[in-house]
C-alpha cells in the first residue's frame, strides 16, 4: 500500500488531473492521473526524476508562451 504524502487536483476543460506524491517501500514517486469522463490513465515519475521532469515542463511552457 502506498502512503500519500501530498495530493492536488486541477481541472482543465473537461479533464481532471490528480497529482499524488506517494511513498512505498521502494521509494517516493509522483503519480499523475488523468480522469476524462470516467476514463483514467496515469503516469508514474520516480522522485529522482522530478527535477528533470520539471525542467522539461518549464521549457515546454516557455515555448508555448513564445508561440502564443
């Protein structure tokens, strides 16, 4: 069983995204779940990869701002 350390939910258009920082015996990780009309998909990012994930996301956000 995973322990939830922190959980946040955001709604974007018709989708909900649930961000759960969790921990289990193998370590900490971020689970991002997309809920769209009852259909759920999730990705899991191990905690050691969170900084790199954030760096790439920041670059994508910056590219979107420059394009728009």
